[in-house]
C-alpha cells in the first residue's frame, strides 16, 4: 500500500513538472457545498457527509468543519446523492441533485435527533439560483444537444440559444480567416472567444473552433456545455469575448450507446433562377457511441465515431471571351491564357467579345471524427481520466473558373487529469492538455482544363489570380497555397514565429 501511494505521488509530481507556468486548463466540473445543522438550526461540526455520483457509484467522504460547513469541489457533471450522518442523529439523504458544467450547488442538510440506523430520504433538486458567482451566461443541456435539429450537427451553433450570442458572417471562410464557427458575444469580435473541451483549449490558429467543413462535430460525445458571456472567472484569461466550456460524456455502471444516420438529398429541392437543371445534393452523417463499465464502480470507457459525406451541386455562371475574341491579334505570350478560358455555352453574349459560360459543379466534403475516454477510480482518494479526440476533414470545391480549391484540416486534442483528495480540506487537480491543428489550402486544375506550364502558374507554388476587366477571374485563390501548423503544449518555449496565447503557443505559417 505504501509503494502504491508513492507511485501516485510520483505521478502527480511528474505532471506538475510537465505543466507550463501559465495555466492552460479550465475545469468543466462543478461543486456541491452546504451546511449541516440540527433541528434548531445549530451547526453540527464533525458530521460525515458522503457525496455519491449515482451513475458510477463513485463517492467522496467529507467531514464538516467547526462551522458545520462542507464542500466537494471538482465533481464531474451528473446526478448526485448527498448523505449526512452523525452519532445520535437520524441520517439524511438528499438525492436527485443534478450537477452541470460550472455549477456550484448548495445542498444544506438538517439532521434530527434519533438513531443513526434510521434514514430520511429527500428527493429534490438543490436551489438553481447561483449565489456563488457573478458570471452571466447559460447552459446547453444534454436534452437540447440531442433533441434540437442541427444542420450539419455542429453543437457549437446551439450557443446562440444564450442571450447575447449570435453567429456572424464577418470575415467569411477562407485559409486566411478560418473555417470554424464564428460567434459574436455581446458584440465582441469572433476571434475573442475561448472554446474548451474538458478544460483543454479547442481554439485553432484563428481563435476559432471547427474543421474544413465549418462544423464542430461531437453531438454524441458532448454531455453539455456552458456559455459564459460576462463577468467570468480569471481562470479564463487571454479572452475578452465569450467562453464555451464543454464536458464530454463518460462511461457509467450501465452500458449505453447509440447508432445513428442522418440523410438529406435533393428530392424536395427546387431549381433557383439560374439553374438549367436541378443540381444534385446528397448528405450522409452516421456513426455510433458506446459507453459502459470496465470494472463496475472503478473503471469506465466511452467512445464515439461520426462520419460526414456530402456532395453539394451548384450552378455557376462565368463571363468568358468569345470565339471571335480569341481569333484576333493577340500577343503570343497571352494567347495560351486566353485559350485556357472555356467557350461560352449558354447562348448569352455581351457584344461580340464576351459570352456567358454555365457550369454545374459539385463540392465534396468528407469528415471523420472520433473520441475515446477512459475514467478510473484509482482508490478512494485518487481519480484519473484520459481523453483523445481526432477530427480529419477534406473539402474539394471546384467553383472557380479553371481551378478548384482543396482544403484539409486535422485537429487533435488530448486531455489527462488526475485528482488527489486528502481529508476534507485538501484537493489537488493536475491536468495535462495538448492541442494540435493543421490546415492545408491548395489549388488544383479542373478536369479538361490545360493551363500554360510556366513559372507564373507552377502548381507547386500556387496558381496566380488574373483579373481582366469584363471577364471572370482566372486562376486560383489569392491566399493559396497556405499551410498552417498550430499547437499548444506545456513546457514549450515561445518560438520566433509564434504568437502568445494561453500557455506556450507555437504557430508556423507557410
């Protein structure tokens, strides 16, 4: 037993050594506190209070202080029961207490004189008014995440249910401004927000959260999330907008899970004014979630996977040079570029030199999301959980005249947390968090298009954009190629190309 205790202490100290000086982690747990009194209202010091997570049977035992007070901090979200006992008094149990992300629940117990073998059970929620913090915001619950419709299943969009929060199109979506969810909180810029998952930052190099598809997947993985809009704690430093603080699901003593698929197509779509034919559309989102016990009351697992496959057609109109314009006297160096324009095909001409070219393109989106989590009760005083999340996304968009844009993103998030409890007045929480995001944006030549193979249009350096008055733009995205590598890791010194963020941030752009 002594050797096991030393190993736990050594593990905790090793995490301290790896942790950065600036705090990277924010807690997604809550707390339960209160006062134990007798029938006359007098405080009862030395009473034993047991706080039990009813879904896993994991319990924490406390003893009230001289003022009859107790507090159980850093509790994971879930349903709890609180039992108070003292020699010469009847035991009292308060059950049905729901602890959500960031909630500080106050549960007072009143013991009456009697036999300790007797027990009074009270089923009822603790008062929901927050009397401990000045923060404003809201909670998006499990029922809302699972029950409300989401186009694309991006759970962050539900943050707009909180007063003062709205989605903004400011900045658009590009390799220069990011593709993540853009939230404006009380009028602040969309780059001023902090997104966390189990206390680890989800922010990418653009101070957003999201993938190439523009979604933040994980509806099956997220238990609930808190949105703070004002007067939040100093632990959420470096950000002046809003805080989106999400907690993932974990395994329980019962096996639970889901299998799902969502399908959309163009069966009920109508053509718009510019469509000669109805563009095709098909989207499939499918996956599973599964959680349960490895050892009941001791070890638990939870895992989920989700895939998104979308094929979205759209009609695009371009203004291109007519056949007669190509046959005139043209500089031989310009002729290859002129010939790379497609010919008008819509029967619409603007004089003799220009015409309209109509094309139906199909944007393809493929995304794969996975998450795994292990929780372990090492002993009565030590708890540990580890979670890993991976998201890979790719979008091919052939919506330009002669080239398409290919975007790839990969995000990885690792969280490991160890909680040590000593007595009723000491709790130590050590969290290791690692965030890494990658974004690649390149151009590719569309099928059937031949570009001049000169240094000016070398595909390995990016296809230049050429603007000609009266014609649609020729060439690629003005910000491509672009390659972003961004990660947050503890104990890493600041690099020259880096930009100071929460902890030690390293960002490299090419």
